[in-house]
C-alpha cells in the first residue's frame, strides 16, 4: 500500500485522522479528481512531485543552452527569430514548472541552489553538444518530439498545478517540433553537403532521444508508485515504443534514415522492433560524465552569479519605492 | 549579500474583451510594475491576453480545504434554488 510510510510518521493519536485523510486522498486520485496545493497528501507523493517537477524545470532551463549556441549563427533572419522565440519559450516553460513546484512549499531559491550544486538533476539529453546547425533541427524534431510524447499524458497528471502547466507547455512544444522538422527538411532537400549534415545530426540525436524516456520498465525506480498516484499514466517502454512508431514514417518523409539496423515493422506486434539501447552510456551521462555536463552547469552558475547585481538592484529599487502606492482601481471585475 | 528573494505574485489574464480575468499562474518579481512586465513576457507570448492583473500571493485569503464540507454546506441542502426543483405541467412555454 502506497501510504504505509506516511502512517508511521504520525503520533498514535493522529492515526485516525491521518487514515481518514489518506482515504480521501486515495479516493480522489482513484476518481480521477485533481489534488490541489492545500489538500492533504502523503509526504512521499509531495516529495515525488517536487523531485519530478524540479527536474523538469531544470531541464527546460539547461535546455536553453545547446540551442542558444546557434542563435548568432542562424543562417537567416527568419531562422534566427524562430530560434530566439523557441529558446524564450524554454525559459517560460522552466518558470511555469518552478511555479508549480513552489505550490508544494519548496522555494525558488532552494530549487536553483539544488540545480547549481548538482543535488537535483536535469535531463541527460542536454549534456550532448550541438555541433552543427542541423542539430537545432534534430533537437526540435527528436528531442522535443520525445518530450511531447512524454508530456501529453502529464496534462492529466493527478496534481492540478503540474497538469495545468503541462497543458500550456504542450501547446507551445508543438511549434518547437514543427520548426525542427521543417529545418531538417530544408537541409535534407538541399545540397548533398546539407543533406549529409542533416543525416549526421539525426545519427547523433536518435539514440539519446530514445533514452529520454528513462530506463526500461523493469529497472525504473519510481514508475510503479507514480502510476498508482496517476502522476504518470504510461510506462517508459510504452512511451518509447509510441515515439519510435511515430518517428519512422516522419523520417521517411524527411528522406533521412534512423541509425538502427534492427529497426523494422513487426506485423504481429503492430509496432516497430528496434535495437538495444546502450544503457551504459545513459548511466555514464547521468553520473556526470557526458560530453557537456561540466560546461552546462558552469554556464548556468555563471549566468546566475552574473545576474546577481540585476536582482539586487531591482530589489533595492522596489524597497525604495515600496512606500508609494501604485496605480489602483484597475482590479474591478 | 542582500536578501533578494522576490515576492510571489499571482497572475490573472483577460483573454479577450467580454471575458473575466482568469488565473494563469504565478511568478516572482520585485514590485508590481516588474510583475506586470514579467507576466506579459511569461503568460502572453502568443497574444493570450488583452489585460493582466497581478496580485501579491500573500494578499490572497483562501477558504481552508480542511473545512470545505462545512463551509459549503449551506448550499448543499437547498435544491429549491435550482430551476429543476419545480414541476411545471407539460406544454407551458417560456418558463
């Protein structure tokens, strides 16, 4: 039973109350109702959500780096404007998610501290470098595509603020994926060199994208409990399979191949079979030994430290003017 | 270093004229003016709004979820407040 641990943390006189709260919580989750910030919830549910939302928020923030790397070298003004809008969206997504995490009583400063000190993780995918312009396309198509596959079910997550943030994010991710696909298509139909560049990017991003769904179901530490709590709606392997099935025809339309000799349609299963994933690589990157782990965190810390004077100045300005009243009377419904 | 924890603001957006402002989310900002600007950048990047309110989160008083049953109970036993409570003969129109 999911709630056994929560019981033990309460004194005996509270057991009845706690048991009643737990029944109400379990019933709400079972009935597909949403849990809201001030509702009673098991400590482990709260901790799981904070961990997941923080990791998700950090991923959006760190995820700005690999793409921002190409803003100054975008090949046209159109592509540059698109890429800036996309990177700005990633910042926005991070902020929606931090806000959602804060509803559970964990402050923004604490979340940022934990990112900067490496105590909370972000998605491993962002520890790979963006070597060419085509990588911007591959990230949009594959990385954002995998993210969407993961995130659409989260719009029905049992925790209200998280689900609401995800609805907003999913709407915006669709643009991200389509601009990436269009970018790759332009390269794929371009000169032989451009086509080769697109293929090379897909070759490098395909496998890390499949790893984004997390370890196989039988090794996934948190899956079963998260499914019971309806934080998670589908297993890692199920979502990975869905993503592969979606990508195969899209790759054909692009005129690019996916770098997996074992990839073929399985009539019996009604799905594509695919080759084994190199989980040793996944674990290495997770452990901090990916190509860019050090660079990403260093850059993040530097940006935070170099922005300190701005935050201080704004706070000082606000303090100086706090005596004055602002414009009032606007808030009439 | 000074304390630079910016307060939390709740953001309400009117999506178009004729509709009420609806809660969109929250953000941190040092003052109301920054809160408005940040809210514009964060919650209306695609023309989602024509008007924004920002309210310090600390200024909101909320009903307690623990008391939700007793608090809303007065409404629960008054079905006669709903039009469907009344039986009207068939054929009577515009009622």
